């Protein structure tokens, strides 16, 4: 990469925000940016800031639908916070850890406790026991179908059809997160080892995306679904999903390498254009244009890894947060 100091820069336009602790997730509720932290707080930014103590312990994961952010905590609670900073406890499981949470269409909600997944829809609540601890939850783009990542694969289930038999997509190893492609044709899982796995859902065809020097912790599809952007390497690795076979038999693109041994720690694709934000293990944030790999510096290295990135729905503001609690907003 060209030295960051010689690149076009928007770093001077960043509005700094102090969250107080490790930023677990960043999101937007309308025009308000929100940050969930490892100390159990949700910080809502707007004309004024609201700091909500959502959990007595740590926030383990968060999901949002643009209207609310729902946080899962090691205190056994699931809490929703809206853009006004009002909170509501959705679930209480004393003595348990709520490890994962996902939001779906029409207010659908899913969460996991150990090996058990719970789902709440307009028709009621479902419960599904898995053979091993849940590694991740993801709703399909359309319909009430959910994917559950776990040891040795992922399970698919239709929540509005209780009589439906869960479908197992098998692959040996520990699967710690999952994501549907925007068109719903592919399911991708993040694995404990430095690799991704995927399935073409029409026929169960496997897709293995390997070659990473470290575990992949952040993935996201571009708005048109043509590329899957991933962290885990010195560069942003982009896997092609333009054809019916996804990345099978194709080489990935490598863009925006970090300096020295610095690796990409977080990615977030722009909601409208072929642009992405990349956060690095040294705290730097870059904007990357996919067409030609052009770079703009969004934040200079701070020494602490970027742990969260999010775009506002209109693509005009980027939120970022780091492991040391430093966060910021960049208006384009």
C-alpha cells in the first residue's frame, strides 16, 4: 500500500466519540449512530448522546434492523434500545449466557443459549436444540428461514413451518458465524480455523475459501451481491459471487494491504455503491473503491484494532469503533 500519509484523506472530518470500553458493534438507527460496548452499555448519538446501561455484564453480540439495536449479554438478558435511548428487556434467562442474536423480517427475533436456539415471530415462539453449541445465527433475505452455525456444519429451518424437518449442511470443523448472500442462493460460514466455508443452497454444493493467515472475524457482501469482502489477512480479500457457482474455481481479489504485519480486522460494504470500509489491526480505517482499488484514508492508525464498522442506510456516514473504546463518525 502507498504510505497513508500520501493518500487523499478525510480523517480531519471525523467526529471523535469516546464509548468507554471495547466497541462490540456499531449500527445506525435512522440517522443516529449507536455503539454497543463490552461493558454492557449502548451509546446512542444524535443531537445529544444517551448512554444506556443495558446489561450488568458484557454485551456478547448485537443485531439491528434500523429501528432498534438488540444486544445479547452474559447476564442472560436480551435488550432492545431505540434511537431515543429507550430500552426494553425482551428476554431474561438468569444464570445463562445469551451468546448470539439475529433480527429478521416482520420483527422476527432469534437468540441462542448454549446448544438451544429460540425464535420469536408473530405466530409465537419456537425452540430448537442442536447437537453442539451454537456458533452463529442468520436470517435469510426473504421468508422466515434461519441458518444456525455449529460444530460440523450449519442447520437451516423454516420458522413459520413447525412441522418442517431441519436441513443439515455438513462440513467438519467449528463454524462460528454465518451469512446469507443477498439473493439467498448461498450460505457462508466463518470457521475457527483460518478459512470460510459455503454452500450453494440449490444443491448443497460446497465452497471452500482458504489461504488466510489468521481467523476471519468480519465478512460482508457488496450491495449488488457480486463480492464477499473479508478480514483475516493483510489485504481485504474479495471473493467473486457473480456466477451460479460463486467463488468455486475462481481467484479472489486482494485490495488495500495494511502496513507491514498489519491485518484487516473489520470490513463493511457501502449500502449502495461498490465501495467498502476496511479497518485494520493498527486502528487505521480506509475507504476502498472496488472498481480500481483507489484508497482514501478515513482514520489514521491509533494502535488499537478496529472492532466495528457500519454505514448509515443512505451511505453518507460511516461509524467505526475500536477495542480501546475510541470511536468516530465520518460524514462524506
